[in-house]
C-alpha cells in the first residue's frame, strides 16, 4: 500500500489509530508504557490493539528491546501528514 492509502486509513480513526501513530512518529523508540501514558488511556488493551493494527499495517515495528519505531513506510506517512498539516496555512 502507498502512503495515500495509509493516510486515509489513519484518518478513519483520528482519535485512536492516528493518534497512537503520531505519538510513535513524534519520538521514535517509545515503549508501550510510554505510548500508553502519552495517549492517556487507562485501558492497556486498547493501546495494545492499536499498536498491533499499526504493526500489521507495516507502519511501526517493535525492536528487540520492546520499543516501537516507525518503519520506512511509516516515516513517509508521518512526513506526508506533517506536510498536509501545513498546507492550509500556506494557502
């Protein structure tokens, strides 16, 4: 899948998937606990579910030390999301 499809997919759930993705993309190398704290969700299972969906989609990956990082395609998606955020300000 391309970045456009991934962005559309993330935009379908801006409060969950997209927010978790942006938390990981903002600071690569966060643990699940750090992501959960940044997300502000009391329920671990929701955060773990989002992390699994993002991993299955190939946007993030868990490294050997248990920290989550964006993949190459995830980095492209994050870059495109940042660019899209600033387009309305430029126009």
